[in-house]
């Protein structure tokens, strides 16, 4: 293919991919399969690899994140990004209407839009000739920070507009305002992933979104499930809608997500007030956190003509929902021990009604947060609860202290086993490092059963096994006789037989599952899959030197050190040996090689494919090929799936290594 033909094809592919991304990530209404979408992306990547001059900043292949930044550059906004006055009830809404009526001709009819007041992070997006060229934080409303590289990783944010074929053509310069947040369902998944990796979860979606956007390494941001809603045109150098309702429709037509589940146009302030009350009643059913609604005069020239007062526009107001916070007394602190030994503080409270439930316990997250916010036993504290999110302590009310409050200090000994507590330098966590700690045994056993999909073995059963002295570590599950199970409360023949069958079946779980189930700090499901694909067996992983571990894409020095430390402990090596004797599969399956098909060819795998990387690697090796973890001049092909690693992808492009998709890989095998 010549360059002219390749350029035309690349432009067509980008148009199709942008359209299908919009339907998938924004409309949640795909019209092609994941495989068909991946094939389009793979074809574009291959074209850009063959013709590097075709790579553009707005290409869908560039969402993986650039190299880490040394810091964020300040940028001035083209117009002030203002905050709003607030109202909390109908009377305050009427007072706002009365104030603006004095500035308008008598009997001026007004219509309004009602939109969610997102609890996220405001961003300003610059598009030139349809392409995203700059994205910045709100900052102080006049100057923000350039976070373009991080924003490019957000799948719902168009890199080029319009997204849909035949959509309206934007003016040459279009600057928008939007909100970056994490949807509640994605927040739960993110925190679960962090917990599985032995890391501290985020307190709330807003903190998670803010922390993700302010990462100096965009590749970290790319791993976070950020979402963007657009809602305002800041400025444009061409025609733009003259009503806010039409603006929302225009933004949607360009390909941006707008909050259609909430947005409404009302022809009277009473209708606005009624709608605010109705939304407050169902606020917990929203897919994101919102602390209220924004009411705007729909006629934009009229609204803008009202000007500002105190740095706030007169033509809009924020209606705040009643708070999901309450105050109560912090009576005491309870310390719990997780499977990795991390000790977590939980506040014991005077019971208080909050968001429809009685709350007597709340999360304190970690000891650094306790110290930073100076939370003490005996304090009157503010607690927050939204929807099904676990209540947490926001902070103390210091003005109500009487001198009897006591600082909360980390325990010196483990609350479960009484052994000394460790606080590794540079880490937030306080740890019990006693491998025989009963609380850790229960949590490790419960976690092992969950990851290995042993149905019927939950935390209560795990606690009984430890309390009865039947289990030293998860490997003992495979040798525990039926008679021992029958001694546990609630177990009869049928339940014991079902559980024994589930345990036996778990012996054949894939290697990535067993690596994750070992409970190594920092090694959750995603990292375990990478390790399984790279090393192929627990034995190879156990003997890998730190430099080999750190060289694997996605494995940083802290995780590499954690892996080495885990295998250095005698009781962990004993666990692996017991699992092997019990018949648990500790290596990836390898089919008999077919000589000559991929013989002499070396492959590197990156991104998410239709199967785990370990299985793709095993398939390649079954055809005689070799799979390595890093790209070099000796690499024959880089097999790239969805969200490929930036380092491998860029290295392959630099060295001219062919980049192929999964379908091309299988075609290559068939054609060889």
C-alpha cells in the first residue's frame, strides 16, 4: 500500500473508530461486536506502524498515555470559569428569581434548564479544527493547569469532533466546559481491584477522579475509569446555539456525553422547584455523585447580559440537595487486620440516622488520614454517606472540643495475635507481619477461595476452620477430609460433598488465578495475568531476580520488591510446595509444539485480547514460536490488543517491528 492510499484508509478508520467509540462509551449502544471494533483498531495501528508519519494526536491509538510529565504547566482560560450562588429550598429559588427580575423588563418570560451539579472535577477543553488540542483544570477560575495528556486517556472524551458521520461541523475554535468523574459502578470496581492488590481504596469517587487526573504519569490515569460530561460552551469563533437547551443537544450531536437522565427544560420556576424535589427523592439512583442541581436561564444572550455579582453569574444558581452528612460522637476505634496484614482503623460512633439508615460504624481509611485531619476519640465528628457507599469520617468539629479528646494512635501490637506491628518506611500501612496471625489466616483463606472460585467457602466458614485449628494455610483445603468438614456448624453430608467437589475443581484453575490467589501485596488479577504470561509458572516467578521482575511491563519496582519479599519467606515457599503436592496446577498448560510454523519467530504481547495473555502465549508456543516480555530488534511481531502498553508499542514503532492484532496473528499461523 502506498502512502496516499494508506492516509485515506487511516482517515476512514479513525472516523469509524471514533463513531463506534461514541456509541459504546457514550450512548452505551454498540452496533458492532467487540471483535469487529478491535479489528478496526488493529488495522489502524498496523497502518500507523508501517507509516509513522500518519500518526496524529487525535488518533484513537494515542489514548494509552504519554510519557510521565515533570509537572503541570499553568494556562490561562479564555473567559472566567465561574462558580455559582447557592439555594437550598423553594424560597431561596424565588428570591433568586426576584433579584434578576429587577434587572429585566417587566413581565419578561423566562424558561430554565435544570442539570446535575456533578461532584467531580471541572475541566476546560479546547478544540481547533475539530481536534482536541488542550485540556485544563478549572484552577482559580482564571488560570488552570494543562492536563491534556491525562484527558486524552478518557474513552468518553472525543479526541476529534464530530464523532458521528454527518454530525454538525464545529467552528474552527470551540472551547467547552465539562466535568470529569467516576461513575459509581466503576468506583466500586476500582476499589475492589485496589483491595485485591493490597492497596488502600479511595474514600469517594471525587477523590478518585481528582487523584487520577493529577497523575504526572498519564499511563496511570489511563488505568482509571474516568468519564466526562460536557455542558457549556465557553467560547467559539463561529455560530453557536443561543439557548442552553439547544447547547446540550448540540454537544450531544458532536459526540459528547450529556446528562440526559437528569437534564430538563422547565417553563416556570414552580416547575423547576417541583423537579428539584423529585430529583432529591431519587438522588441515590443516579449513576454518579451529584450534590444538587444547576438551574440556568435558557436564553443565553439574556443570561449573559445579566452579568455577574461577586464573581458569580446572575443567570444561574446551584440548588443544593440536603446534605448526606451528620454529626455524632466518636466513641472508640476498632482495629481490624486484612489478609496482607494491613491494620485498618474503624470508628465506633454514637448511633445516628443518616440517609435513611442508622450508622454506628464508619471508616477512618488509614492512620495517615487520621493524623492529617487530627481525628480523636471523643470528638464530635462529621460523617458522610451517599447511596450504598460505606459511611466514612470526614473530620472533627474542633470548636466543640473540651480537652477530654484522645489522639488515635496505631496499635503497637496486632489486635488479633499480639505480635509487634511494623510500619515500613515510606508506606502508609501499619502491618502485622506474623504469618500465623489468626485474622490474616481467615482473610487469606477467604480471599483464596474467592479468587479460586471455590463456591460455598465464605468468611464465616473460613473463620470456623481457623478457630478449630483445621487450617494452617489455603493449601490445607486440598487435604482436609470430609469428616473434618462435618465438625463445622451448619455442615451435613451434602454441603460437605459439594464443597469438596468445588475444592477439587479449583486444582485446574489457570495460572493467573493461582498467582493472584497467593495474596502477594500489589498483585491483583491484572498483575497476576501479566506475570503468568511472562513467566509461565510459579517456579519461574519465584526464582526471577528483581531486575527481571521490574523489566516486565506493568510491574514497577515496589511490586517487584513485594514479589521477591513474598517468595523469600519460608512459610510462603512452604505454601507453594504444599499446593504442588496437592495437585494444584502451578504452570500454564503447554500443548505439544508443531514444528516449523512459528519456529524462529519471537513475539511480544501487549494489551487486552480475547483470551488471557498466558493462553495466547501458550498457543504461540504450541506452534513453535517464542514469547518474550520486552520488544527488541530480535522481536518478529508485537501482538497488540485493546489498551496496549505505551512502552512496548512505542518501542515497536521506533524499531520498525510489525504490530499485528489477534486476528492477524491467527491468519499468520494459517498462512505459514
